[in-house]
C-alpha cells in the first residue's frame, strides 16, 4: 500500500512538472516576442520610461514572492495534517493579511514612491503626465497581484499545476492581445498599454477567485482570528522578507560597486550572465515547485523517512537536470554568446561560468530549504544567510579598491554561496532530523562526483576541435550521452531506476 502511495505521488510530481515545463516554454516564447513588439510600438524612449517607472514597483515586488511562499507553506501544512478547520482559518487569515499588506504598500507607493517619481526620476520633458498614469496603473496592478496570492497559493498547495500553467499561459496570451490591439489605437499608447496590463491582472484575479471558490471549500473569506497562527504567519513571512531583502541588496550592491570601479560595460557583462543563469535555472525551478507541496505534507504527517527519500531524489534530479544544461552551455559559452549577441562585453564568459557554479550550489539546497519552511523555523537560517550575503559587499569593495579584477570579486561571491550551502545542511538537520551523512554522501558527494565525469568527457572533446557549429553540436551530443549514462548508472537510486524501467515497459526490473 505504501509503494502504491509513493508511486501515485511520483506520478503526480511528474505530471505537474510537465505542466510547468509547458507553461515555461509558452510564456518565454510569447514574452520574448511581445517585448520586441512593444519596443517597436512604443519606441525606445517610452519603452524605457515604462520600465523605469514600473521599476519603482519592483522595490516592493520582492514582498509578493516571499508572501506567496509563506502562504503556500501554511496552507500545505494544514492539508498535510488533514485539518480542514485549520486550513479554512489559515486561508481567511492569509487573505486578510494580504489585504492589509496591500493597503500599507499602497500608502508607501503613494507617498514615498510618488515623491521619488516626481523629484528624483529623470522623466523626458512632456511625458510627466504619462509617467504619472503609468505609475498609478502599475501600483494598482501590483496591489491586485498581492491580493490574488492566497488563491494562487491554494492552487499550488492542492497541486493543481495544470490550472497554474493554464493561467500563466492565459496571462501572456492576453498581454500578446494587448500588444496587437495597441497597434490600432491612436491615444497615448504608453498610458493605454499600462491601463490594459492592469485590466489583464484584474481578469486573472477574478478567474483565480472563481476557480478557487468553486473547487476548494476553504476559499471562502470569513472573519477568522487565531492569534497564535497569525503570529506564526507574520513571523515566517517577516523573516523571509528579511532574507529576500538581503538577497536583493547583495545583487544590487555588487552591481553598484562594479559600476563605480569598473563602469557600465562590466555591469552589462554581469547582466548578460544573470539572464543566461535565470534561463537555465527555470528548468530546475519547475520541478522544485511541483515537489515542495509533497515535502511539506510529508513533514506535517510525520512521515519523515519518506520525506528524506523524496529530498534525496529531488536534490539529485535538481542537480543533474541543471548540469545537463549548464555543462555544455558553460563549455560552449563563447560560441553561444557570439551566436546570440554577436559582440559582447569583456568578462561575460567568465561571469557566466562563475554564476552557473553559484546557481548549481543554490539548486542543490532548494529541497533542503523546503525542510526549513516545512518546520516553520526561518529566523536563524535567514539571519545567518543574511549576514553571510552582506559580507560580500565589504569584501568586494576592498578587493576592487586594491585593484583586483571583477572576476576575483565574482569568485569571492561564490565562496559566500558555499557558506550558504553549509547553512542549508545544518538547519534542516537541526529542525527536521535529516542526517548530515545522508546529505553529504547521497546528495553532494553523488552529484559532485557524477558532475565531474559529466564535465570532463565533453570538455576533453572540445579541446580537440576548433570552435564552431560542428564542435557545438558534437560537444552537445557527447554531453547528452555522457550525462544520460552517468545519471542512470550513478545518479539514480534503485527505486528511481525501477520507475524509469517500468515506464519503458521493461519486464526485467533492476533489483535495488
């Protein structure tokens, strides 16, 4: 019976991951196309104005992702406990808290934010009115996105990734429709564009609201108050907001220091590396989004051994999936950059390779961080991680002041991420009991040894050939073959092999 439950959970994770991959490909393609068309319709000046004015809202937007992860955690935990009353109370509390947060952010945006727009921003002459309305519509769109977080969190907690994917596709499809309509309108296109994006957000919120109320019994807002639960949600989200703020300060602080000491060309090189890293990381993020609810539910149900097994499996899948894409991309980065950009800034190749290493370290600790979220103990992990990340700034300043290369700064940043991974081992062990030996041997040891082989063979092949399209395809082919062999014979547990073989209809199943 237990094997059947595990098999059902695995099938659900696989299906949900597939939905999220479809979502990712569709949204990426449409987003790339629409951004190109919007640039053409609005023109470079208005396009830049929209991004810079809307960019003020990004100072507040880090709250939304953090609030979403906190809401998902408490809803999923209540489901794992099979406590409907607690689930209903959690949703009502979360919705009420999000409304309060949205009102606070509205006041901040209409005071500090508006002051910043009017006095500090460099707005082209004659576009002040347009900038004002873009700002107002952007604020309202952001407030709407905050209020719909509890509904989105319910969908993810219930593992309805199909609906989550459909809504993301709906969102980009509607934005594509907005772009098409924009070409036929004569009124100020910048103001109209901002207004129509707000309308798209409003329709999304209404659909989320309708779907959740129809399918989930807890999604009815009643005035519920549970002081203990409210304090837990606020504390959890507060410490996560602290962690997100530090991460934001780290990234922006490095950018500012590189700008001061090295100039905008180095900023451009780092920006390109971040875009590539984000693209590769999306493949892993989709899988982890599908796994997180299962990990939290297992912890809530006190099924710790199953939780540990799923953690090992998900860490390995995360790591090897990332390496399958990152290794050939890292080896052939010079060719890829030339193909994509033609000319590109100095240091770009090295920045990409270093930031991919940082992303690998971050990828491995994601399931372990979910342990911390499942336990609801986020204060000390966020505090220690925050201190480590903030140390990057004075270290980077000293290195740049002494005349060291930006590449040295990037490597120094990587050392801090290693400290972050040490935290990701210690705190899950402390709070959920997962053995340190299991993490070091079955996760890190397995992936780093397997990853070394996955890197070595295609790299040796690349050194025997001249750079070009032929080498790119051959290195990619060798990398795929090597990765497949390493993952199957070294990276997969016996249970994972059985699942794969059964899917391929192989009668003889490997004994583990």
